[in-house]
């Protein structure tokens, strides 16, 4: 299946996603309405039956790749796309409600918008706190339970999910981007490999005057866990948060963010979250950091 001109290019990166991908693809026709779209799926070296399922369907273009990371997969998919003015990035463990793409595309077409994101529900139907605030020293303390905006990166006020508005960034499970925004930023930063790439992209878009817009009329379900969470991926998440902060702030503030992150991970380990132990170790011993993120030479990740 080759790309033809369309209104939207849909990019999905899979990795051992056999249990999820079929239902996502089945949800697309109703979500698109009358919008034309190309579906490009980049498989990052799945060892399960993901590729066979995709090749048997015939409703998507399949690009088989080694595991180049989530951002790398997205960039590869965009390179293989039709060049549509809108790019819809979907996690394989999502499902779209009817008409959801229509509302996202309308939001994206408003002046000054570079990214549009939907309301996200869990697979049980409850609201997911998918909207986020920019990382800060206070928000690195790990006090999100207070629900105070100054201390919580998560937007946890239910009222904030009832109306459309600009946000600092949002969960990257469903992410519609204008082609202008993608091209101006040079795509997603592949150095992150996994985690923090959507944060980086939204903040860089804001830097050039393009906002991330939340549109609650568009609704998606996010099952979660589709990328396979374990101690290594959690360590990637912790290290990448520090390197993201370092790239946007001065040295002193970045060292403070680093030590706060170490303290937070140790605290979570002591409270019974075993994955946080390796995250703390990886922060303190650069040589033990996952090789995929390529930042084992310096204590303060770059």
C-alpha cells in the first residue's frame, strides 16, 4: 500500500503491539468521518505477530524497522508519508471515538496552533489527567498528590478538561501536528529514544510561537502499558526528564533538578516501587544508563 495525497497522514509506531493494534485501526474510519488519510505504521522490530497482523489487513502501509525508538519511528513514518498538512501520531494502545479526528483537525487549523490533543479516557471510561505543565524545580519534588499547580506537573483539576484551551504539553498518545510545525522543528528529537520526546516537542513548538491546544470534543481511550514498562524504561524516563530540563535551563538549576529527581526516585523505591531503585542507580552511575539514550559519559545527563 503506497501513500496518495490526503488531508492527514496517520503515523503509528508499534513494538510488540499485536494485542492492541487491530482495535485501533478498526476505530479509525468512524473517527475520520469524511477526512481522507494515509496510515503509515512503523514497526520497531516486533517479536510477536504485530507485522503479520498488519500485512494481512491491507488498510495501512507497513514500514519494518529495527528499534530506533519512538521519536525515531515517528520521524521515519513522516518521511514515508504523503506530505499532508496534518500529521496524526497515535500510540498503538489507543482507540478513537467517532468524529474525534474531525474535531482535532478543526482545532489544528485555528491560527497559532501547532499541536492539537484530545480528551483522554482510561479503558474503564474514567478521565485521564493527560494535560501537563512545564517541568520545574518545585514540580520535581514529587508532590503531585497535593494537586497544587505549583507542585504538580499533572493538571488534575477536572474543570480544566471541560473546555478548549492552550496547555504547556500533553500526553503524546494522540498528537496531531501541523506539517509546518513538524518541519520547522526538524521533527522529533531522536536522542530521547523513549519518554520526554513529546514534552520536548511541545515546548519547542511554544518557543517558536505555536501552541498546544486541548480540544475536549475529540475523545480517545488510552489503555496504557503498550510500550512495555519495566525498570529500564522507567530509568529512561527519569534520566530523560533531567536531560530535557538541562537543555532548557542553566547549570545550577539543572543540578538542583537532578538531585531532586534522585531523591524522588529513592523515595518512591522506599515506598514500594521497585522500578525506581534502578532509576536512582542509573542517575547516580551514568555507565549503567540504558545504552539507547546515549548519555553515559556525564553525571548530569545532556
